[in-house]
C-alpha cells in the first residue's frame, strides 16, 4: 500500500512539474510577443509610456483569453461527451 501511495505522490509531483513548465513557457511566449508588439526598442525613458502600458495590458489580456479558449476547445475536442454532460449540468444548476 505504501508503494502505491509513493507512486501516486510521484505521479502528482510529475504532473505539477509539467504544469509549472507549461505555464512558464506560456508566460515566456506571452512576454516576448507582447514586448515585441508594444515596447519600442529605442528606449527614451526608464518607464513605460502610457501607450506602451495600455498596449501591454491589452496584449496580455488577449493572449490569456486566447490561451483559455484554446484550452477549453482542447478539452471539448478530447472528451465531448463529458464536456456536454458538464454543460448540461451547469445549465440546469446555474441558468434555470
């Protein structure tokens, strides 16, 4: 029984490490993409301009929204029956 518990703990740790790695990669890609789009490469000031700040805020918001939508789409695509059952359950619970 202890062996099973140790295996489960190791598996959970592996999943957690993988999730951290994936989130770190997503953050790195988002930072690079938004910085290239919004921040002038010829720095004139130490602080971001208002325009750069607004652009970064919008870029990050859109990036996270798309990341979330793609994640939900993958879940739907992989397990449509479970997705549809959950959608029905939530509709009955929260919308009716």
